[in-house]
C-alpha cells in the first residue's frame, strides 16, 4: 500500500513568529501583523527555508518574478519594511549574498 502523505502543518512557528499558510495571517507573539502581499510572499520564502541564505537574485525571481539583472535594491527595501513589522533580529543580512531567517534573540 502506498504511504499516506505526511500531515501538513499550515502554521510555521519561529520564536513567537507564526505564519499561517492557509489563512495567510502573520502573528508576532499572538498579535496579528498586517503585511502587504509582497512582504507576505517574502516572509513565506524565508519561513520555507529557515537558516538558509536566500540570494537577492533568487528572491527577485521568486517574489517579484524578475530575471537577474533587475535592481536588487527593491529586495533590500522590502526586507527593511518586513523587519520593522516582525522584529529586526529575525532576518539576518549575509553580506555579499542575501538574507536568511534566524531565530530572534
């Protein structure tokens, strides 16, 4: 008999940050945090790969559907806005490469 799929967990939790991928709601320590659609797509990329460095070009392609060569500053601006809403220590800058989600300190 084929294996049953693993139960899917719609909520991704990281030290008080919760992202519900069904309702597309984000909470920080239980408080609902309104995000723009772009900020939410960016956060979904980070929570899908916690601790993994996501290069700006990869984020541009996945979140904005841009090809390499586009201005990567748009990523930086949106990451700064996202940090302001969810807590600055959660998204770490990896100089010369991109960003990664880390646990808040």
